[in-house]
DNA sequence: TGTACATCAGTGAACGCGCGTTCACTGATGTAC
DNA sequence: TGTACATCAGTGAACGCGCGTTCACTGATGTAC
C-alpha cells in the first residue's frame, strides 16, 4: 500500500556520486533480473555495486524510494523506445490490413524483446508507479491514433471504442501466450492476430491478406 | 524457486484438529484477500484462526506447505465451479455466434465474480502450483471442445489452433480490461468480444448477431 | 464403571536469521584568501 | 602556491524488528482390560 510517489532522490553533486548511483541502479536491475523481486536487498545491491549501505542511504530515503526511482527510469525508457518504434514505419502508405499487421508485429516484437527486469517490474507492480500507468496508457493511445487514420475502413459502429478494445485483445493474447505452456511460433502469432483484429475492425475481406505467400516479406 | 509439490500435509486424525485446519485455511484466505501476499504470516494466521504456532506446525511442514495446500484447494475448487458453469447451457442448440456469445459471457462472469484471494493467488503465482496450471489448461481445453462442436462453421484453416488463439484473446482482453483504468460496461464487453471472436472464427456474417434488440434477453 | 496408557492435539516462550535503517567516523573535493 | 575550511561522498559495525521455526510442556481423546 505504498502510494505512488514522484520518486525524488537526493541529487548527486559530484561525478563520483553520480557514478555510484549508476552502479547501484545497474546492480538493482541485474538483481531483479536474476533473482526476482525478493532478491532485491539493500545489502546485496550495494555489495554487487561495490558500494556501501551508508552510501545508499545518502542517495535514497529508503528502499521504497529505490523502487520508485527504478520504476520511473525503466518505464520512461520503455515508453521512449516505443515511441521510436512507432515512428519508424510509414503509416500513411498502408491500408487497414497492413496497418494492423504492422502494429501487431510491433506489439509482439516489443513483448518478446523485453528485458528480464522489465518482466519482474511488470509482474510485481502492485506499487503502481505512475510511470507504469503512463506507459500502459500511452502505448495504447498512440497505437489507437495510428489505427484511427484508417477510420473510414472501420465498420464497427463506435470506431474509437472498437480500436481500444481490439488493441487490448492483441496485447492480451500476447500476454496470455507468454504465460502459456504451448506457445505458437511468432509468424503464426502475427498472422492470426492480424486476422483477428483486421477482421474485427474492417469486417469481411479484411480478415486475410491478399497474398499468403509474400505476406511476410517485409519482416524477413 | 520452490518447486511444485504435491502439497502433502500431516492428515488430521480427530475432528478437533480437522476443524483447526479449516480455521487456519479460512484465516489464510481472508488474510490474502485483505492484506495481500505479504500480509500472510504464520503468526498472523494462527492468531486470526484462534490457534497457535505449534498447532500450525503439527499440520504443515512449513509456510511453503501452507501455500501449496491453499493453491491446490483453491484452484481445484475454481475448476470444479468452472465445469459446473460449462455444464449448464445447452450447447447443442446453438449456432456458432450464440455459442461464442455464451462462452464469452461465461468467461467474463467468471472473471468478474472472482474472490479477492483468487486474485492474489493468481497474481503472486510464481510458485507455479500444478493445480494452477491445470486450471488454466483445462479451462481453455473445455471451452475449445465446446467451440469445436461448431467446427463446420469455422472458416479458419487450422480450426483447433484458431479456437485456442481466439479463446486466449478473449481471456486476454478481459484480463487486460481488469488492469485498465477506463473499463467498459459488461454488456458492451460481451457484445464486442463476441463480435471479435465470432468474426475471427466464422468470417463474414458471424460478426454480428441477427437481432441487436433481443441480443441480451437471455442474460437479463 | 473405572483405571492405565498411548496417541493426538494444542500452547506460547524462545531462538536465529536476514532484513531495512542509523550513526559515528574517515576521506575526497571544491572554494576563499 | 599554500593553507584553512565547508561540503559532499563513502564506510561498515551495530541496532531493532518481524519473520519462520523449534521445543518442552500441558491437555484431550480413544482404547484395553
């Protein structure tokens, strides 16, 4: 029940302490990745970072502050990367099906290339960091924006609502897939999710790509 | 990294100890529900149960055993309830769309009526209880079985794969919805998920119900 | 019905351990004159 | 260039607390004769 905080730390004034801070952050993320949330201990962190307990408390008010700070850094970074991913494709050139296909691929790729500590922070996120909420919200909002460019091809009555729900479906199926035991190969997943979403938004005729053979040429 | 165990406890031989065991289980679930996973402490459990520490250790080998035991009971019970839910509707009377609609409704209802401790056990399930896996697997398998009764109306090439993925999509979107801030009303969620899944499986013409007006009469 | 005994069940003080945190202290860095 | 001083940074032993677990003990229940 630790409320969401602005994650304020005592700012370093010398390069020496700035480097120490970085080492502490790196050690923390590494510990999260290898040992999980329960493995994150002040003593272990500072040992791994080659620092000391007192040094830690000169920077952070306590352990909660470290977690807030980590969450903020990590999710902000994830969001930035997401923005970069979204900026790459030339969305204006695509019809609805291709737009959906590209979006779906980005979502799946992003989930697949997640670092281990992101997984842990995503899982153990009862602490509800503001940056986490912002990441989740903005990710969907940006995707929805892009899909809404093809609004004229969407047959659902409430297009905005349909786009939001459809995107949640894709994110959800990928998440569900990750927790499952028998996973589908990535290309199948992309193809089927595209059919699912394009069919839902665009109705008949959008469910399938026009050519099954060169369907994946763009993605190698 | 506590491996999945058969959750064997020292079986009670008298009614007295059987009742004590029940009180301990009840207190544990109540604590999980109100305080979350971190609130589950042996001392707190036995206090709430009106028992004692030694009494607890006469039954369980340790805390891990309690968690295994709880998981097994809770997920087995959840699965039984799910089987009962699935047995109620007369699936043979339904066309594909209605089958999907009914299935979707059941999934959403089940998620909505989850008790608080189930939520916590679902979240904090890194301990990977076998009963948990069985619940997830069997739930989807049974649903898939039902949908495969309408196999002839499924246009997707690999029908089994499509059903599995489609169901994961529904479960995923409901899960995603639950974690989200702006939730859709339940009837909208049912309608849209039905359209999503029916459209995906059945292609054109299955995406919408034949009558928008009496669509929900069955569900009040 | 009564007594002796074995087993089951329950009690709560006590222990050890690991954790988050404090604190008295030393060393490094920057600035003023 | 050198000295004095303030501030920043770092150290690690020590503390208190809550947790899971142990253990010596008392009481309840069932059975044999």
